[in-house]
C-alpha cells in the first residue's frame, strides 16, 4: 500500500495533488453548470442529460462538455459581458458617444498616443 509508512513527503505531495484536482474539478463543474443552465438554445431534456452525464462521469462529462461547447461557451461569455457593460452604461448614463468624446479630449491633450486612441476607439465602436 502507498501510505503504509505514515506521513512522508510523497504522501504529502499525493494529498496536495488530490486536493488540487478536486478544486480544479469543482471550479470546472461550476463553470460548466452555470453555462449549461444559462443557455436558451437547448431544451430542458438536453440539460438533464448533460447534468446526469456530469454527475455519473464527472471528469469525462466536464471534458466532453468543454470539447463540444468550449468555443460557444466563450462566445456566450463575451455576449453576457457586453450585455452587462451596456446595462451599466445605461444605468450610469454614459453612452459610447460620451466615451469617444473623452478619448478625443485625452488625445488632444497628449495623454493618449495615436495607437492607444485607435485601439480604445475600436473597442468602443465594436
């Protein structure tokens, strides 16, 4: 047996690795589950199948979801972030035009270089 010698450095490393793998799995599970339940493009039945797969085969289920839905997860995350930014802008009262005006003032005072100005303006317009 691997742990017959009591507390050794090798046992400590195995324990730390096991804890790390559990935390990694738990983080990935929360990420996948939150993406899964926020989706509107699949039915409730498909969500149930994914949840069963995630519970019965935890690591394989998470890796399968990431392999099949990873790119779409990233796109959905970007869309949610953009929607949150737009909602915050509406609540605070700043529009894209206001922010472009601020950029123009910063550029005219010399606080921004031409490259920085173009990059930040492209972000706002996109």
